[in-house]
C-alpha cells in the first residue's frame, strides 16, 4: 500500500477518498432499505411479544379449564400416564399443541386482515 502525502492532496482527491471510505456503509444502508430488514426486525419483535401473550393466555386460562374437564388436578400440564418408571406427560404436550394452534390462528388471520400476504407478490 502506498503512502499518501496529505500536503499534495487536492480537494477533489479528498472527496474521492471520503466517498471510498463511506461506500461500504452506503451499500449496507441500501441493503437494509431494499430488503425490508427493518420490517423484518419489527415483525420478529412483535411475533415474540404476541407469542408471550398467547402462551400466558393458554397457560393461565385455557389449561386450567381443560384440566378441570379432563382430571381432578385442574392443571393440564400435570396430567400424565406412567409406563414402567417413565412418566408420559401428555398434558404438557396437549398444552403446547393448543398454544401452537392459537398462535398459528392469530398469525394467519393477522396477515390476512392486514393484507400483508399481498406485499410479497410481484406486480
């Protein structure tokens, strides 16, 4: 790499050096703008928040109600059957399945109602 004598540089040369220095950052900003990375990040954060909310709803409201219907325990997660020394926690599985179904339902209808399914289609 050759050394640059700052005293011999002209204004035009300084602008050229400045542009070369910011080129990678400009490319990065253009990538973020063109690829919708900000929208993806917002969607990811909102998805995590909705998942927490629905999980709390299933754990604290749905599971106790279903637990009362299927057993005396009142908590769906505590239901199991034993095979030998192993406990098959079917109540925990059913709880996770209910959680998944509700999250899938919310995401599907959220996308449809907001019209987000039309954004990716090419015109």
